[in-house]
């Protein structure tokens, strides 16, 4: 076995098909990290008999003391149970980082810890990968704990993932929560369309995200960030920005057609009632038809109020971004205009991308980050419950690990960080 630097092509061929592949450890992630920053990245790994058997994207940046902080996004692409390979790789990697004046390394493996069901409960008799944690700890890696909650400074440890293997659209819809299925069907009836946008329309996505950040109280990025994503991840065609829209002309035409159909039926019902006035069945049907016609007329009136917000008769409702890499589609970011929430455009987007994954035989649809807290009163429960409605299972990852590269310097670094934190508190 030989530890070495890998070419972009070598790494990509290995990483894109690996069990633990994630867009963050792709070759395009290196491009994104290095773009307009002081970060550097390289691909390193182990080759055995001319075959890559382990690899990682290793990124690093000099700190104020000129020591380097290293980060392997989503951990190593390696069999964490193969102690011989893991020991060889980690020993060689440590030596390599020392040569680069390393201070410490952080990894956050894209590896499940223990099996959960869609409610977050541990599956009895399910898998448990504690031995992988133990193997890393034995090599000097410090496990940072089984964290829960949201922290924008780290990658998510809890996710909701929908298994798309051996299923189809009809089965998926049938298995979904009734409210989720109703919402999807409603968007189909409304005629909400979902389309992918190019870089020239990213300003529309940015406007949605800025609106959503104010409404939900989270920090938003500048539009340039989305352009950077498109310019880097877009090279590999693994990122998608999509918008959910409603064509008001088409919508109104649909509503008018619905009224026409019901009015025609109403004429037939009244003919019957002229002969059988006391028919409970037809009197009940007449009442239902009149109520439906009034409801549709109200929708037409509501539709008229939407026109001032439309551009050329098209109303933008919501937007999302996705990553397609390895064995999954990842639902990355999303936003929606609150005044149109009742149209359920976010469900239209999810169903569009789930079908996209099904058509391409992508096995996993990853709704991505959740808090790991499953009490209805807990932080982020609404987000979790939305994703659970699709019948996605909860996935808990191993967590973060820190490896001190220069132990003495790292100890001093932690002490200084602690002192700075105390001074800020005063």
C-alpha cells in the first residue's frame, strides 16, 4: 500500500461511487472552497496494486500562529472497520499534515451511527456503528459527542432520508402521510409548475431566500454565494436551482373550466329534480355543486388579487436548491413567499425532485438537516414533521472528530481560545 496525492480524475472516479460519497467531499467542493479564499485543498489517498482503496479531500488554511487548520469535509472515503487500512491511512495522513505545519484536523464522517425509524426511535435489532467510533478514537481522534440541535457553524449530524429503491410514484404517494399526499395532489390540480433555472435567474432565488430569512429569523448569504455554487458545482452538473411558479392565466382558465363542468351537471340535476323534487340524492348533489361553484368563484377572485405580483402573468411562489451526487439527491436550501404558503408550492418542488430521482434510479432522496429533537415542543420539530410526512427515515451520523496534529501547540491553542471567550463574556 502507498499513501500519495491523487489526481483529480483518480479521486473523482473513486469518490463519486463510494458508499459515503457526499457533495461536500466531491472534486467540485474543492473548487468551491478554494474560490476567492485562502483555503487550499488536495486529494490524498491510499493506492494498493494500482487501485485506490481510500481517499479524502483534505482542505487547510493557515491560522494566526502560521499553523494550519485541516478539515476533511464529510470525513474519509474508507472502510472504517478495516483496521489495517485505517491505521495505515491515518498514520500517513498525520505525517503528511505535520509536514505542512498542521495544528489539528477535523472530520465529520458521512457515516450512519445507529438505525432509526421515521419517528426518530432506535430500531430494535438495527445496525450500530460504535466500533467505527472506537477505531478512530484508538488512533487519537477525539469524538466531539452525540450532538443535537441546529448549529450553522457545523454540518448537520441528523438527516431525514427517503429510500427510493424498489418503489414507484404510486406506492410513494400511497405511503405518505395523508396531509402530505393531499398537499401534493393540490399542487397538481392547481397546475403549479417547477422548473430549473440558470445563473441568469439566480436573482429570483436570492430574493426568495432573503424574504424567507427575515420571516424565519436565520442569516442569509449574498447572491454572489449562489453564483459561486453554480460556477463550481455547476461544472459537474450536480447542483440544481428550481423555482415553483403559477401561471395565472392557465390557473384562471382551469377554474373557469371547473365551473363550466359543474354548471352543466347542475342543469342535469335540476332536470331530475323537476320530476322528483324530493329526491334526497339529487338535492344533496345540487347543494354540493352550488357550494363548489361558489368556492371556485372565490378562487377566481383571489386569483385576480395575485396579478399585481406576477410578471407576464407568472407568479413565483418558492425556490429550492439541490445537489445530485453519489447515490443521492440532497435537498439543500429552500425559501417561499409567506403570502402564498397556502398554495403548498414547497410540496410541488419536493414531488418534482423525488420523481427526478426515481426516473434516474437514484436510491436515496435526502431531505438533509433536522435537529435530532423529536418532541413536538422542541426546536425544529416543524421541519422534521414536514420531512417525516414523506415517510423519510431519520439518519444519525457518527459526529465530529478532532485529531491534534501538534499536541502541545493544540493545547495552547485551546487555552487561548478559552481565554478569548471569557474576555468576550466580560
